[in-house]
C-alpha cells in the first residue's frame, strides 16, 4: 500500500499580509490571553497573568476560553478585541 503525503499549506497566498506593529512596552496595556480550555492552561495562564502585571506593569489581563480546543476562537469572543493592545494565544494539555 503506497503512502500518500498531504501538503498542509493553505492554497491562498499570505504575501499580502503584514505583521502588527510591535509594542514598545506592555506597561499600561490590556493583554488578552486566549486559552484552548484544556485543564493545565488555567494554572499556567494564572501565573502568566501575574507575571505580566508584576514584571511588565500591564493594566489588565483579559482571559478568554474557546468552547472547542481544536477550532479557531469564536468571533463573538473577540468583540472587545479593539480595546486590547496585545493577544496571547496558548494551548495546554
């Protein structure tokens, strides 16, 4: 039986995309953390949020948990995204 190899690349070119401007500092920023909701993300992101507040002086940490860990975040969870200066997307097992 032959092995079939699949190409994981998307058929649409991303050449037209540009990266977001890098923040000079996180001080005073609102940072969102988007979790996939697996059990070990909570303690990790609790510690990350504390570190962002203490070390980087962020103003607020917003926590979001997706309803399906293997799917993209639901658009309705991102309604406040314009108020955030940074987003961290993380996974855990």
